[in-house]
C-alpha cells in the first residue's frame, strides 16, 4: 500500500487574484512629487498615501490617506478614508469624491456643467489617478463643496468647508497628530523616504526636520546639523560668515524662521530668511540691505510710505516679501 502523502506536501500556493496582480504592478509605478505610497504589510488591497510638500495653506502638512481596493479593482474605484485632520476631508468616515465609490456607476461627464472625462471613475485611472483626484480635492476644496455649484447638487459625504486659516492650523499640527495617532505609519513613511530617493520623500524629510527642530525645548537641544537639514547648509554657512551674527546662534531664531517659511508657502526667498536673522541680531541696517533688491518693484509712492525707523522699514519690507512669495497681492499692498 502506498504511503500517504503529507497534507501540506506538494500543495501549490494560491495564485494572487486579478486585483492583487494589478495592484502589485501599480505600486511600482506610483510616483508623485507630493505623495508617497505604501501597501499595508498584511493586506495588499490596502494602500496608504502620505501627502506632503504642499504650498500655502498646507506648508508642513503630512496628510495620511487610506485607499482600500476591493476584489473588483480596477473595475471599481477604491474606498477613500482620511487619517489626518486637514480641513477638507473628515477623519475616519467614508469620503465622497467625484471618482470615488459613490460614483462608480456614473457615466463619465454626465453631470451638468462637467466637461467630458471630468466626472466618474475610469479603470484606466488606476491607483495613482485616484490618489491624484483625492489630492486635487485638498488643493482645490471648492471643487468638492458641490453645494456652491447648483448644477452639481449637494456637497459630498465627508467633505468639510473650512477657511484657509483652519487648514493652515491643521497643517501645523499634522506631524504631532500623526506621531500620537498614527506613529507606526509615520515611522514607515519616514523610513521609506530615507531609503528611496524621491521628490516627495525629500520634502517629507525636510519638513519633518524643520518641525522637530522647532519642537525642541531650547536652542541647546538643537544641533547645527539639524538646523542645516531644516533650512539648508547654505543658510548656516552664511550665518557663520556674517559679522553681524557673531555670538548670536541662528538656532535661537528657528521658530521665527519656520514662521517665515510657512507664511510664504514654502517659497520665501533666502534674502528674507537672512534679513530675519539680521533683524533678530539687532542689525536693521544690514537687514535693509539684504532686501534692497525688492525696492525697485515697490515704486516711489509705496517706498515713501515705509517708516523712517530702519528697524520698522526692514520689518515692513519683510512682510511685503512674504506676501509676494504667496502671490497674495492684497496682503502685499496692505503691508505697505
């Protein structure tokens, strides 16, 4: 009589389903300047997306999204949930966007006022295309608040309508929120960014360094290397070479520098950061010289409205540069 084969011997490993095969291919292609993608280690059908490196009002934000793909993906879109407060998407519950699960059966472009191809899920969009639409909702929240568009009906499920100031507040606190509520995910994304060079990864590492630098309890807790990582080695080298900053450690100004960077939507010119350090060090005349390159754009009438005191003149001009970096022309003119 033949010996019985062990139950496990020769058993073939189950082949991955179609959705898993598609997702494996799409994970390899998922690259974006403002998003990082990581599959759940225990469930390939769950993808986590970290949004970072955005401009005003999301400077410094790290927004975690969760995409859950069903067995019929990509014929049907993923389910979208948000894990980090951001002022646009509610945390925890289901979220309705134009290409999401609630519009899986919509005919593309069927809504009144929508251009062909602007509405409804398409299998060709894939994981990256869906994530782009979710990111676009954060960048242009007006497109999600459909109650403002009578042709489109009511706003979607899980969509918030908040002012820019609230979205900015959420961005400032997002790193601390994730550290408290999503520490494992946050650590995984940081490790991924450090191990895989990408534009989004570099943005995440830089803004994390900046946040940690400013969370230090004192300047003594901050190293020169941390300062250089957050603000760039060029600024630290300039500080070392400037005679006006002798004995005035630049790390003492880290909070103000972060405020300057955030106020300008991450686009503040280096001249403004240098001017801030000079003003903090009690060298208003040198601060004014740093910003002199912006004077020709002011015009004689606006230049004449600047205060006589050198320190106040430098401060007003700094405010102008920040507003200009944000392209916030109303605030720019009000600064003068």
